[in-house]
């Protein structure tokens, strides 16, 4: 029995040993398999198997956007090209309490790890994040730069796609890999600066320096301990811990940060006790949304110009610049003072026009539209204009994509909803149907103004509209509208240059007929100076008949007009659609001794290191000699002194001014372009649709709508001695020209020789017209079409 027992026990011992051996084998096999699996996952993560990883070059140039600045000729930052509001700062600019608060709250071992804190990571895994997260500051920077997450329906998402738990684990691995790479590329100081520069603190406060301005109205270096702890608490959750949205919770989380700072020895008990008992004192200063303000119209045009320059520079040098990222310095010709005066002038007079227009349209069933003779009935025209505008809105396109018919969409558009409308007292939230919103905004009077220095083409002021937020369409360069009688000087200049006419050349103002084109006149014969002063249509029709339309079109093109001009005689009265930019540049030629200089908005573009990318080179060409140019100045001075522009004299403008008013059919467009020796400026006033306008010429003519804006603008320009533009400035008369344009003695035109065959006359031989109106009666289908065309723009928001 004992023997058997011993034998039995002998067999049992090896069996136990075998079990332990197998256990150890399995344990080490699983252990090394796990290590190998983790290693393999990291390798696969690095090579982008689980998702694209950033190139090392991207890590060396993380997406910290530095706005390019638009700097005026008088040194003022007018606007910025920016994707986000951000004031980047370097580590040395950060206050010490902010740095200590960051490390105490987010990463107490930050100075000692290499991107990943194994202790914090293990703690986060064991306690499931209840005792703090495992991400280091470097990992959080990696997440901000390359793996931004959002919450979508309660789940984490990446690029708008909801994340699974596996995807979240993979993202963590990616962040760890990127964090290690960041630690190799940047110092600890640089990582802290990058992280705080990149974080979004809400309310357009991108980056800690901007947040300091927004929440406390302070420069970053001036933040105190309480404010530093408040901003660091927001890193956890910028909404829940926001001192503006949730002040109580923000204070609690600030105190948590302060407590951690005390525990880790960054502040004393006394400092902690002093701050923890105080409330958070906000000095909230919101930052305006990108693109607001009148200068946004200039910015819109400037962007197109700068983009072309940067593209050309890249082709020539291979160097690529990002307008929104690379912190370029764009020095522009605009003068901030003149810009402000232009904005004030438009706001002052357009407010008055708007109130008058609302009063006129009150009670009209189809306001704000009028139909022209030969147009469809007003109700048909109204429905077409409104429906066309509706179809250009994003709301219409959205409903159309849902399969709704136009009839159903119109019903939907006529249902009241909460929306925002433009008023001169500020945006107003109201309950209104989208249909009525479109109709309301079609009542709004639009305007544009541009001013240049005629001697060098530098653009000094640019106001493209009344409100960029609601009406994102530039009326200086983008829009082309019928120019009315402001085109007449091109006809007169052609006659003077090509036919040898003088201001004293006598032309009949009798009713003009040619084919089916009839221009009403009153039968008087008058010199050109008088005819232009009172904007006599019949005289101008006879001039283009004498020169031919081709010569006039060539003159306009020589003067810088690039828009297409119809090849017919009606262009003499302004049937062509041109821009303010073109018209002011053309008129500036007369003040610049007959030399056209292309209007220019840029002086110089530099990169952030001061390297010049582009420098302004004037584009100049001679169009006419200085005698012809000065003759045109004298002709247009008559407009202001005795003609349709004499209202300026009643506004206190006593200076040397040459100009021309313009009014298109049915008062759809009002113009005034005025030239002084040092400034040429043009103003247009109208509506989105040419069927919206004042009913009476008394209110709708250019002398009533556009000219006062020019006058208000120049009043302020003359009143500012720093601009060095004075009412005592005089146009320079060519030395070879001796006459005074009295038209009493043709021998005074000795420099012209025998080219002039007209008889003498005086300025009293006229029948005065008190308004400037271009009423054209014709049956030419092409002209009718030209007069009816409107800009295809949607302003409805």
C-alpha cells in the first residue's frame, strides 16, 4: 500500500510541474505577442494604415494662421485677410502665471517627458479617466493641429464622421506618435506657445492672446493670476467653463486650477486665498466678424488683385505664399481718412434718400418697381423680378433639391419666419417671410464711390456699397451700370481731338432725327461749353454723328474703359454699362495733362520678414496733348459753375472743380464725377434692379442723388489740412494756351492754327435746362435690350 502510494505521489508531482510550465509558456507568449502587437500597431499607425499621418514637413510648419494685414498709405491697418481672428504670441510674451496654470492643470510632468507621460497614461487607463486624463500638452497640441474632434450626436467625430471606440483608440495612438515627433522638432517653450496660440476660446477668440483681448480687454502680458487660471480652465471645455456663458461654473473650474497650482508649489497659500475668494471680472470686448464694414468692398477687390500677384510670383520663383496664413504686409494706396470721409458722405446722404424712397413707395402694390413703356404689365414684371430673385437664394436651391415644385416653394417662401434685415440703424431681427425679405431689400438704395490721385493713379477711397454683410456686391469695379450723361465728355473729347472743335464751336440743339432715333431739342444754337454745362442731348447726338461711334469708342478705350461698348450712336447719351472704376480713371486723364494712369490699389507687398514680393509700377499712356486735356477741364468746369452741377457751389465748394452729372432713363442710375487738381472722384447711386427708382427726375437725377455725396466727401477732405488738398488748388493751364474760353475772340486760340472753322458766340445764346435727363425715344431692339438689362445679383439673406 505504501509503495503504491509513493508511486502515485511520484506521478502527481511531474503533472503539477507540467501545468506551471504550460502557464508560464502561455503567459510569456501572450506578453510578447501583446508587446509585438502594440509595436505593430504603432508601426502601422506611423505608416498611415489606420489613417493618413502628417508629413514631417507639415509638423515643421503647423497650421497656425497669421493674418495678412492691409495697411493704408497713412499707416493704418484697415483690414486683415484671415480665416480666423488670432493674435499669435511667442513664449516670452506669455505671463508666468499662465504657464504655471497650464502645467499644473494639464501636464504636471511636462518638463520631463518626451511627448507621452506613461504614468498619466496608466492612471487614466486604471481609473478610466476619473483621476485625470492621460494626454500631455504635446498630445493636446497634436490633436489641435491634426486630429481635431467634434461632438456629433453625443459621439466623437472626425471630419464630420462619428467615431467608434476603435477609431478613438487609433486616434489616441496617432496623437501619441505625432506628440513624440513634435517633441523632437520643437522646444518645450515652443510647444506651449503653439498650443495656446491654436486653441479656440470661442467668440472669435482664437488663441490665448485674442482671448485675453475678448474676455478681459488686456494684452496677454498683463493677465493676472485669476485671469490666467480662468483661461486655462477653459481648455477643458470652452463652453461649459466659459466666464461669459457660465460664470458660476467658470469660477469653480478656475478655483480648481488655482488649487492645483497651490498643491504643486506654483503659488503660495496666501496667493491662493487672495484670488479664490474673488469673482471673475469680465471686460468683454467682442471682435467683429470677418468682412464687416465698408472697407470689405475694397478688401474683396484687393483679394483678387493680390491673388493674381502671388500666383505670378509663384510661377516666376517657385515660392508659394498663403494670403491667410503667411502674415503678408500689403501696403495699399487707400488713405484711411479719405476712406472714412467717403463712408460718412454715403451714409449721410443715402439715409436721406432711403427715407424719401420709403415714403414714395408706401402703399404701392408693386413697390419698389416701375415698368417701362413696352414692358409687360407691372404685375407680370413684379412677379418675374421677385421669382428670379427667389431662385437665386440658397433657400430655394435647398427646397428644390428636396423635390418641391416652384409653386410649393413660393408658398413656403411666403410663410413668416424669424430672420434679420438691414436698416440704417443696424440689423433688425424680425418675423417676416423670405418673399417679403427679398422685396424689402430691393427697396434699399445702393451707392458706390471711388477717389484717385489723378497724377499717379493711387486710389484714395473705395466704398463699394452700403453694407457688406447684406449686399456682397462691389459697385466700384464689379458692377457695371448705364452711365448716362457722364459719357458725354468722351464724345466732346473726340470732337475736340479729331475734328478740331473748341469750347466755342456752335452746334444746333434742335430736335435731332436719324432713322428711327429721335432726340428732343429746343432749336437753339449754342457753343459746346454751354451745351455740356446743361447736358444738351441733341447737341451730343450731333457730335457723335460728326465723329462716328468708332472714334468715340476708341477714345473711351484709350481713357481706360475695358467694358464692351455698343457700336451705335446712342452711346453718346450713356447707354453703355461701365464701372465707377473705369469712369474715374478716364476722367482723371483730363486732370493729368492728357495722360491716362491706371488706378492702382497696391503700393507694395512684403512677406513677414520684409522681403518685397511686389512693388507698384504706374501704368501710364498719353491719350491727348495737354491743350486738349485742359480744354476738357474748362468745358466741365462750366457744368459746376453754371450748369447741372452748380448745386456744389451751394454746398460751400468754391474750389476749381470740373465735373459731369449723369442720369439714366427713368432715373434708374444717378452719377456725378468731379475732378480737382489733386483728386478725381466718382459717385453712383441706384438700386439692385433698374426697375426700382424714384418716380420724379427732381429726386432721381444724378444732381440730387450722387452729387451731394461728392460734395459732402469733399467738404471733409478740404477741411482736413493733413491731406494737403485745398480749395485754393488750381488746374495748371498749358503755357502755350492764352485764351480764357470766353468765346469772344477766336484769335486767342493761336496754338490751334486754322483748324477751327466755327463762328464766335457768347454763353448768353442759350436756353437753360435746369435738370440733367437723358430721355431717348427709339425703336432699336438692341438698345431697348440694353436699357432693360439688370445685374443678376442676389442680396437676400
